């Protein structure tokens, strides 16, 4: 499973300044760019000199010389073709543990929240009771909560839909309100992601939490469900012997049959035509057709 993309990392100015003291401006620039790549990948990155030099906007020879000095100074470790940074690995692990902790806390929070919700609310209405002020990671106790790996995937999809500036970085981890919607039957692909993308595109600043998007998601969900509910129900097919006799006369005369509407043709397993109406040779050599009225 691919590592989750989390668009931020903790930055400590004093530690950074101490770490780059004595480096040239060019060395500081390369150090910063490669460090960001490590955080982007949530781990070591491949040492491909030409590719990384382009990433840093440098000539390959100058980049290689700078990287050689940074490795000698202990700013990076180069092992088996992979560049890593000890402090970054510690922070990445801490970030991963924080995500797991939030997920566990969310499950416990959901149990308490479910007890407080109105007994008259429907399964879909309950998750929409969140407000933007809700900052806890909440998960549905109505259905099984997603596994941790599923949360990683969900988080990545939500962040991609919101865009780089669609959600506050510290709130991107708290996907509980969205997970509740999915558990209650709201569609991630049809209702949630398109709505987040649309709403985020109109905002001029990041949303404080995923709960901000809930009203718009609810509107999209109800509109979609309402449109489906208003569709006319298909007319039930007449299964009487009189109706089957009429269909058989037509089929024998035209030597055609519509399996999609009438089921298997005569002579085949599962045929729905009453046996008392069938004649020897029915179905043999009949041509298959589609979209003929079964009435």
C-alpha cells in the first residue's frame, strides 16, 4: 500500500537555524529542497543526481558537489542509493503515530457521540449533525469503521478533492465526520468528493475542518436521492398464461426471442414459460433480439 500524502510537517525554526549554521546559501537551499522531498515521500528518496538537480534548479555537477558536502557533514545519509535524514525520519514516524492515535480516539469518540444523538434521527441524518466546531476525530458506530489503511486512502482522496489550500493542514487528519457519512450510506464518489471539490474551489481560504463541507454534502446527497426516488417504478410483467401464450404466438411467428426481457428461451434451463404452453421445437433456431416490449 502506498504511503499517505500529508501536505505538512512540523517545523521548528530554532532547530533549523542551528542545523544550517555554517552552510553556504547554496547548501542551505539544497538541504531544504531535499528535506522537503523526503517529507513529501514520507521517507527516503532515490538519489538520482540529474532528477534532483533539476528539482533544485541546478547544474548536475554543482548539485553533486553540494550533496557530497552535505553527506560528509551528516545532514543526509546515503545508503543503497537512497537519501535520508535522521530527524526527518523521526518526525515522519511521529506523524504516523499521531494519525493512528487520532483514528483510535475517533472510534472511542464515536461511541460516546452516538449515545447522545437523537433516537429519532435516521442513519443518514446523524452524521450530518456535526458542526465546524467539532474538532474530534469521529467515526460511525452504526457500521464497521474503516481500517487504518482505508483511512489513509480516504484522507488522500479528500485532500486531493479539496486542493492544496482547501483544508487547514492540522484538520486534514480528522476525517471522522466524513467516515460517518460513508458508513451511513452517503457516496464518497457521487456526493462527497465532487461537493468538496466544488465548495473548496469557491473559497478564498482553507476550511477549518471537514465538517465545514457537511451542509453542502447533505444537499447534494438529498438531491441525488430525491431524483432517484421520483423515477417511475418499472411496470411488473404480466406472468399469466394468457400473456405467455400471446408472447409465444409472436415468437413462433417471427422466430425471435428476448432473453433480457423474457428470460431463457424455450428449451433452455430456467425458462419461465409455463410448460403447458410449450410445443416441441419451441426456441430452436429463434433469433435473439433486445428491447422488445414484454407486455
